[in-house]
C-alpha cells in the first residue's frame, strides 16, 4: 500500500507542488536582489528578531521540500517503520503529508510538527484535513524552541529539520534525549547551519552524509 500516490493525498500534493513552484520563482526574484551578506542574515541568523522577521515576511511563500526530498522522507519513514516523527517547519504541509502518509502505511503513529507563522499553521491544517491525515498529525503554532520543549513521545524515530536554519542545533538539543539508536535525522538546507553539521559529523554520536539539494541525513548510533 502507498497512500502517497492515492487520492486524496496525491491530489492535495499535486496542487501544493504547483503552488510551491510558482511561489519559488517569485521568491528567487526577491532573493536575487540581496547581497550575499543580507542573504546570510536572512538564512542563518540566530537572532530571534532576524529569523522571526524573515519567516513573517515569507508567509506567502511555500518554502517546500522538493518532490525528490518528499519521496525520500516517505521512504525513510517506511524503511525505519517509524511510528513517532517530529518536524520543525511545517509551512503549507508538503513534507508533513509525505511523512503522515508513511505513518498511515506503517499502520499508524504520530507526527508532531512545529510552525512559527499562524497563517501557515491554518493552511497546513486545512491541507492535512483535505488529505485525510488529520488523525496522525498535530501542528503546534509558535517558536519551536518553546513548542517542542515538552509534550513529546518518549522515543522519536525520525526528525525533519526544515525551519530557521540557525535553530537546528537548539531543536536537536531538545529532541536528542528522545532519540534512539537508528533514529534518522533529515536536515534540509543544512549548509546554512555549520554548527548543526559539526554536531552530526563529529563526536561519534551519528553517522551522517550530505545528499542532493543541500540535504544532510544522519543516523543516531
């Protein structure tokens, strides 16, 4: 069984990917006018005023994972037989739907997803409901360093990091006590978070590999 390619999930995803493609083109036009320094501030600043301002301004942009990354997320969740998943950065729910579809095909589970922007929280919840996956997903509104600080499952099988890049180390610190040997971490645009890469690539706690499109995949040892 592959819920991912069946309606209503496939129908919702096709529309979201079409919207994301249009959104991405508009975003690239805006980013093209920024200096490298300004772009680095937007993408990698750890100051809450910077990343909150960026994600507020970007509330109309999907900032979605690619089709290839979405398929990989589904595959990782199926391969690991994941039952508990945490996602940092819901946006409009593209990655959320891939992960929740995998949970459905794993015979159930729970996905906790954190999103800062209220309008995206509302849109993601609508999309998840339209896809028939609401029973598997909880979308938490607010800063992930607060919303993921408690109320998590004792054991986490898979983590997706795809929010403010500077927060990757802090979010990982919250989740790490609940990871087990074999837990999978997927970090999108990980090159914008050198501190996170240092954590997963050194110290002997993870085996980690850079994949396509600036994607870092790590397994807890």
